[in-house]
């Protein structure tokens, strides 16, 4: 069997699995991210929806672009075993990138939520007393 014939099923499987995983994870992030962002922007649900859509679009672009870059096999495969190894390597790299993007999204959500909570804190309390300069005294030069 020619070396290129082993790559066709590898490319097909990789394409199907990578698109399927990316779509599944993006839908999961979109569904759960919308609940989170509604809590961050309770007064502006349209802003929460817009940010969620933009994050998902960016997620698709980065992950599907990376999946396309990973598509090319470095060397021709001469057996079904080598083809399976190429497929598992590519899917492993894609899964690691999906995981990294997932944690980046979680960190971004965390930062957005933290910033929203800081903005909702009450102003600091004014001081109740004032210390004059008499509590400061000069230290003698050789006292150290």
C-alpha cells in the first residue's frame, strides 16, 4: 500500500474529531459562560451576551486554526501503526491546546468577575482620627 493512502484516513479522522471536540467545548463554554457573565453584568445582559459570543468566536478561530496547522504529517506513514501514531500525536496536541484555551477562558472570566466585584465595593471609610507630627521623633545618628 502506498504511504499516502494511510494518511487519507488519518486526515479524515483527525478532521472529524478535531472539529467535533472544538464545537463541543465551544458550546459548553458558551452555555456556562453565559450564566457566569450574566452574574458579572447583571444590569446589562446584552453586554454579557456580546462578550460571550466574542469569546466563543475567538475560541473557534484559535483552535480550528491550530487544528489546521497540525494537520500536515511530518513524514509519510508506511503502515497502519504509524498512521495511528500520527493520529494520536495530532489529537493529543489538539487536546492540550483545547485544554489550554479552556483555562485561558476561565482565567479571563475570573478577571472579569473580579474587576466587576471590585467596582461594586463600597467606598473606603474616612479616617476617624488624625495623628500629628509630634508622634514622630528624630532618631539619634549613632542609634542604629
